[in-house]
C-alpha cells in the first residue's frame, strides 16, 4: 500500500538518524530540483507531470544506502537507484504511476581503483565509463582498457548491470563478461560481497538489471590489453555514393572480419560529419573520436566531463538481426530516413568474442548467430512533445518486424523501451507471467532463471519498477 504522509514523515525521520543531513534532499530543500535534474539525461522526463521522488539520498558510504533501504522497508517507501541517469525511460529517477519512492543517487559514490599489476579495477557504480577509461588509460600508460559502452557519461551502475557493449565487443565481449566481484545492498539492507550474494544472484546482476536485485555499489572488473595506438576512421557514404550496396555488403563483412576490427554504422538522413582519413590514437582517445564523430581529435580529458546537453529529448528502441536484410529492403529503409521528423539507426556488428559466449553464461542472451544490433533513436527539441518522432520510431519498428529476430523478437535491455511491455502487479508482487511479454525479448530463456534469482533475494518484490524482474518462488 502507498505510505501515508505520516509514514513519509517517519521515513524521513528514520533517514536523518543514520545519514548526515547534507546528503538528504527533501522536496522542500532549495537544491532538490538541481540535484534531481543534474543527472536527468532526457528532458522528456523532467516536466511538471513527472512523478518526482519523495527525497534524494546521495550516499558517500555504503551505510547510507543500507540505511535508506532499512528505513524504506520499515515505513513502506520504495527505493529507486540512479547511477548515470541514462535510462531511456528515466526509470532510475521517475515512477510512471503515482508512487512514493526515495531516490538513491550514487553520483558522488564514484571512485575507481586500478590494480595495474593484476590488470583489475574496483569501480563504484556512480563513476561514468569515461572516468573508468581515463583512470585505466592513465594507470597503464594506454596499455589496458575495459570493454564497455561508447558514450562517456553512461553510469557504471546501470550500464554494467544491463550488459554494456562498445568498441571492443568483437575483441573482448561486453562489460559483464569481465565482472569478477561486486558489492550489493539487498532488500534487507545487508551489505553483501560476491560470496554472500550467492551464485544465482551474482549471475543475475551481470546483465539482468541491478534494480531488481538491490543496490550494486561497486564492481571488480578484469581489464583487457590494448596496443598503445589504435586506428580510427570515419567514412561517410551517401545514397548517391552507393550507401545501399555498402550496407548490404557490410552485413556480411562486419560480423565476420577479424575481431581486431569493429565497424559501427550510423544510418541517417544527411551526413553530419566530414570526410577524414585513418588516424592513430590511443584506445581511450578513440572512444571520444568515434562518439563525437566530428572527424577531429578530442582531448582525452573530455572523458571526465560529466555534463550532457539538455537541449534534446529522445525515444529509443532496439532489434537484433540474424539474417542479412535484402538490398531492396535497405533501399526502402532509406525512404524512412527521408520522411519528416526522422531518427537514425545505429548498427553494431557482433561476431567474435561477444558471440562466442553461451547464451546462458550471463543474462545477456544475444550471442551466437546474431549478425548485428540495431539501435533506433529519434531526438527532438526539448520544448516539443515529440509526438511525430515517437510515431516515426513506432512505425519503423512495425515495418522492420519481418526482417529482424523472431520468437522472441529480441531487444537489448540497456536500450529500455516501455512499448515492449510493463509489469502488472498482482497481490502486491509483479506478475511473472505478465512480465514474460517484455522479459523474454530482453533475456530469452534466461528470463525464468532471473525470476528465480529474484525470488531468492527479494521475494517480496521490494525493489521494483515498470520493467523489473518479477520474483518466482518455487512451490513446496
Ligand atoms: P541509470 O542511472 O538511469 O540506471 C539505469 C537502470 O539501472 C535503472 O533502472 C536504475 O534503477 C538501474 N541502476 C542504476 N544504477 C544501479 C545500481 N547501482 N544498482 C542497481 N540498479 C541500478 N549502452 C551500451 O551498451 N553501449 C553504448 O554505447 C551505449 N550508449 C548510450 C548512449 C546514450 C546517450 C544513452 C542515453 C545510453 C547509452 N547506452 C549504451 C545505454 C546505457 O547502457 C543504459 O541506459 C544504462 O542503463 C545506463 O546506465 P546509467 O547508470 O547511466 O543509468
């Protein structure tokens, strides 16, 4: 049941007994709005109609996260966790339905400790991947890296717990393939290491979404070797220059090349970049070079920049392709990109290391047989409602159905899309059956194992959102 205003008061009182007041922001605090919006990455979810948290806690210490959960349990207030705030549906800081919840914002819980000799690092969830890459590059003289996402401001907490792939996916696989330990606060407020987390839940937080299982505070990862210099290139090809043929061919070549090569494709209307040739740079620099896409080198210290523009809102979704799309269909897709209010498609080739891992090794099941991932994304000016842009994505998604994976139509959990389905709460617990609709798209056969892991660590479904794993508790 929703807590009464009296229990909200008791909750805040409970927090203040264990957490320094400067780390708690209630709705009446002068800096509440700035703390809330500083890590909102999609202005679409920063409107007067957005359900805000009852309060924000910014832990500097594990005990602050534990206290928030303990007080929340005692007084009937749920918790949502935010690391980098990049969730495509804003579920880390907003509730779709009116609900009283507290936000645990890990923005200042973000140290990175690199052990060069062992080629490992401990990284706190509030760090950005840019901060991780920078620290690893500095500590290793550009000889080590970590295989995770491209956008430097993504938070480690959400990104790792949902999979995490980027430029090194063909060479080394994805972030969760390299997570070797973690620290988790569970729904009873306990602070657990890998052993105490247990085999099944440790499996689950590596791709099944951290928010269903607790608050992941820190991760220990294995770093990977890279040469001190890599080559990066940006090659624009217009439709008049044969883009349809290039794309048709890329589908065969991109996933089959030696795994030292990764060729991401941006399919868009018009070319927002300049022609340039191969450039040599460190791996850390290549992340920025490819992410920004201007064809100009970007100073590596930009990896430490945590601010992003709030000028545009966006809607995204994803698909997986297991059979090359025919040439004439690509020609039609370019027609979609020429319609009013179009978005773009980003294609990441698989094959190599990402595809060599068995589907059940981690919750992330999009492995052998996948040619590439499609990310659809449409941006619009923050002040607009984005209705035509969202419609464009939904219509294109419907058009693509015959050409992408089927039964289930796979989707990437980290490109979260509530159009795929959302939880139905039955008897105060999210329904396992209803969750299959979206859960099997993200996790295929791993959905059931995730639900069983959830049943072990949080059978009451305290940690939940619109697309959290429902608990499944075996009878008897
Ligand atoms: P955020 O803080 O919003 O959290 C996302 C989800 O994880 C929420 O449900 C939240 O509750 C939960 N969560 C966060 N921290 C947690 C914690 N410590 N413990 C438990 N649960 C926690 N992906 C990719 O694989 N490769 C890429 O290259 C990119 N690029 C990219 C660019 C841009 C501009 C965006 C907006 C997104 C991406 N992504 C991506 C997707 C990205 O991986 C995804 O949005 C991640 O969930 C973001 O993690 P954050 O911590 O930033 O999000």
